[in-house]
């Protein structure tokens, strides 16, 4: 294995949480999430030579992952073998776990956001600044702030409509 491959795999391992979070935001079924994660890794590897280190690896990875997820989501929607199921999230909830319940309600609400809103809320939850969100999405920091505020408001309204308050 080359030095480049080892470096790439090390960075992927260090930031694997990004893969999990992005795939979870955009895909419901575990199999679809795995497929998306593989597609993201593939796209990261294809574009790894273009990563120059101007930003943190995680910022660049988010940008590639979100763009890949949006593209993949569009392709998945066009597939004719998709079947819409009216099911709950596949999170196994511990009946006594308040945090698990909150997380399930959160993911249910996130499913109702647009693809861009999902990306913004994911980056915000990860603790990214407005500047970092803007870099990841290719928008201005002011635009990132405005979109984030609108998305948070929309998410709160969705959660309220579900009959659950944080």
C-alpha cells in the first residue's frame, strides 16, 4: 500500500463519523446508508489529489460528502424499484432512554427538511462556525447564518407539529 493510500485511509478512519452522520441524514434504510457511505469514500478518493490542505480535512470531507449525498439522493429518487414505506426510523430504542427518544424525534423531523437544510443543520450540530458552514456549502458566511437560523426555526416547528418539545 502506498503512502498516499495509507494517509487517505487514516484520515477516513479519523473522520468516519462524518460518513455516518451524512448518510444517516440522507438515507433511511441501513443498506442505503452503507451504499452512500461507499459512494462518498469513492468520491473522496477520486478527488483526494485535488485536496490541497487549504482547509481542514474534515471541512473538505463534509463538502464532498454532502455534494455526493445530494447527487446520490437524486439518483436514488429516479430509481424505479424504490418502494416508499411508511415506517418509523430503524433506531432501536431503549424504552428507558430519554436521549434515544429525543434522537428518534430529531431524525424524524430532519427527514422533512430539504437536502440543503439537512446539510446546514448537520454542519451546525458538528459545531462548525458560520464561516466553516459557508466554506463547506460554497456560500457566503452571511447566507450561511441566515439559512441556519431559518432551518433551526423550521426544525423547531416540525418537532412541535410532531407533538414533541425539547
